[in-house]
């Protein structure tokens, strides 16, 4: 499933540059993940890169975008 950013986000900008899908953008006040671009890093990396770098631990699964590994790979392939 896609990931999402919740209220604890401090807008530190650590996550935006590491996303391989350019799915993260600057929001007000929180950063935003585009669920149609986020693949949980499937296709590009072994684990979600944004979660690795986020100091606020405010990136969680988006319950409105439940997707299998195969669906995430297909989403990645369609973008590349
Ligand atoms: S999990 Fe990966 S693809 Fe999704 S927003 Fe984070 S860095 Fe980008
Ligand atoms: S790394 Fe975490 S705290 Fe920093 S902007 Fe991204 S979601 Fe917000």
C-alpha cells in the first residue's frame, strides 16, 4: 500500500529527496505523499526510504490504498 504522512511531521525535508518516485511534495504544514506514485519503494529499493530517514516517525501505511507487492511493482513499472 502507499504510505502517508501524519501530523507529527516537522517539515524537515529529509524525505523528499530520497523518494525514488518523486511521490513526496512540500505541503502546508505537513509534507504529502501522492498515493498514486508511492510504491513503498517496491521496484527501486528494499524498504521505504522515506521511513528510514524520517526523524519524526510520522510516515505510516495509507489504509485507503491497500495494494499487494505485485500491484506495487506494476505501479512502479508503469511509471518507469
Ligand atoms: S515509500 Fe518510497 S516511494 Fe513511497 S513515498 Fe516513501 S520513498 Fe517514496
Ligand atoms: S522526513 Fe518526516 S518529518 Fe521530515 S518532512 Fe518528511 S515526513 Fe516530515
